C-alpha cells in the first residue's frame, strides 16, 4: 500500500489561492508545495486545519491509498 497526497487537486477544486491557505497554516507557499509533491508529510495539526479550510469531511480525504501491483 502507498499513500498519494491529494492536496494539489483539493486546492484546485476549492478555488482558494495557495498563498491564502499557506497564510492560514502559518507557513510559506513553498512548504505547502512540498506537501503537494510529497516531499514531506503534512503534520497532523496542519492536516486538521487543511480539512477545515478545504471543507473536507475527514482528514483522511487529504490522502488516497493505492495498492502497488506486483508481478
């Protein structure tokens, strides 16, 4: 199993600007981009804030589980 971050698509769907979201999280847009690219994981405190900003039902919605296929 692998996790895929859905943050980039969720931000696009929300219509909110990345600088607005980053400001609400108290971070730079660069750090927000690192989360989108999965260069770092979203800390739980930030994940709950993102859930509220993006109007998600649950924090789990920030990620999607994928199954790696084996030969």
